[in-house]
């Protein structure tokens, strides 16, 4: 049996890592096709090195472009790769443009398709990822959900129950597998000030491209930094947008905000793990902070990961500057107590592999949840 994985952008890499490892442990070939959506050393190669992910069998080197151009180029370059490699199953993860593009190609070539992290919905089509999720889910033959809201959403959209599995989140498999190594890097002491600190990340187009929103957020961050110093690893698109809006210097000259470039997986995990507060518009960081027990305040109007709010440490607070400042203060005054959602135990990839191998000679399925 051969399972091909697609990995395109930074948030895909930590999701593919435990899957490839779990397939290989069961003697199943599990090559990776890297689309090249993310290509900078510290947005891509570093993650493969740190997480011990095998070098991709192929890199489509699509690079950056508009959504349509990037999606089209992935499709065009992926089609011959899929025909040539003829896997028994294609696995796509998450919700980036590469996920959408490769799902379409597999579907048209009638290659069985599995979507990992299926069913998440923000119900906000202003987010490009929401469109990517909807398409990948409608095309997938098997849908692996990370939380129960995913199962409910898919059922409400008419996806038959027999195609849906609740398995937990592969992203958390990677957090739990690498937390000790992350702590051992000493990154927390190197990158963050002594005492309590907050971590800030921002990259959504709706937050960084719009000048008024970006400017309000920067004002709020500077105010929060007066209460607790902030460490801000800056995504390349964010750095470019802040510079364009004339906001970069304001942050650079604020003594209690520390701007860094994009970090590797282990350094960033160490930083999150030691934080008192996280302010972010990322999807995955809402999950990671939940498992680390670190309070997260999400700078968006919605979340596609409601379990991080109902069980975890996350609250969705929007982008109004006064609300952001008040929310940060309230965390510093009384840190919330939280629990970990069902099946977020570090074994999601094993459950997926068990499920894929069900009924295949020589492989015994494990205890599968449904
Ligand atoms: C993509 C995903 C988003 C994910 C995010 C994590 C989509 C629609 N979006 O957004 O879901 O949360 O990755 O980072 O797929 N750039 C570089 N170096 C790189 C990659 C990008 O400098 O290695 C810059 C380029 O200017 C590029 C911009 O970042 O145009 C945006 O990259 P892109 O992959 O289009 O989207 P992200 O914002 O990274």
C-alpha cells in the first residue's frame, strides 16, 4: 500500500509529521509532495529538520501568487505527480490553498482522498481557509475530524456518517511529542524577558492588510506591552504590510515589544509554553495553547475551533483596540482554568493509520473511536 501526503505551508508540516511516522512504523510507504507554497528556510526547511520529517519526494516549487494563480499552479504541477505516483490514498491536511488544489486534482483523477482536520467551520467566507475547507470536505472520501464540532458540521452539510471519523488532532500529537525537546532548547530564556511575558502573532489578511484594523491593533499591543512585555515573531506578509502602513517603526521602537523573524517549531513551542498570555489570529495556536494550558485571546470575530473555547483556554475577542487591552488585563489579573478536549492525547495519527489500514492483510486495526 502507498499513501501520498501533501504539505504546502507552514501549518501543514507539524500535521504531516506524526502521520508519516505512524504509517512508516506500520510498514506503509508514505512519501510527501511539498507544493512549495511556503519556501523560506524558516517557513519550511527548518520544520522538516526539527521534526525529522523525511525530505519530500517532490517539490512543486509554486511559491507565492494570488489565490487563483497559486491554486492553479499547484493543480497543474500536482496532476502529473499524482498520475506518476498512483497512490492508494492521498492525504491532505488543514485548510491552505495547497489543500484545496490537491483535493481537486485527486478527486478528478478518482484517487481516494482523505482530509485530516475535516469539518472545522468559521462560517465566514471572508476567510480564504473557509472556502478551502468546504471544498476539501465535499470532495473527500474519508473525513478525519479533530473535534466534535467538525462531525456536527459535516453531518449538517449532508456528508454521510460512514465517511466521518472523530480522531483528535494531529497538530497536538506533535506538540506532545516535542514539548520536552522544545523546553530543552532554552529558547524561552534566550528570546523572552525574565518574568511574565505575552506572545503575539498576526498574519490574517483581514487583520494586517487593512490599514485601520492593523493600526488599531498596533496601538492596542503597545498598550498591552505596558502591562506585560510582548514577544512578536513576525510573519513575512505581516512585516511587509506593517511597513506599508508605516506601523513597523512604532513597534520596533517600543521597548517592551520584541520583534523577531519567523521562528522554528521548537523555539516557538518553547516560547508559547512559557507565556502568560498569547494574542493571535492563528487557527493552530488556539489548539496549541489549549493543550499547553496557556490563556489565548483570538483576534478574530469567530473561530473554527470552538472546542478551544468550550473546553480550553481560548476566548474570541475580535480586533477592537479597547477590548483587546481589557481582555489582556483580565487574563493577567485572573488566569482562566481549562480542560483539554476529547481525544487530544497525542494519538490522533495512530487512530488515522489504524483506520486507513482496517481490513488490510498484515495490519491489525487499533481501538478506533467513532
Ligand atoms: C498561509 C495560509 C494560512 C496559514 C498561513 C500560515 C492560505 C490561503 N493561507 O497564509 O491559512 O494560516 O499560511 O503561515 O493558504 N511569504 C514569504 N515566504 C514564504 C511564504 C510566504 O515571504 O515562505 C510571503 C509572501 O509575500 C506571500 C505571503 O507571505 O505572498 C503570503 O503567503 P501565502 O502562502 O500566500 O499565505 P499566508 O499568509 O502565509
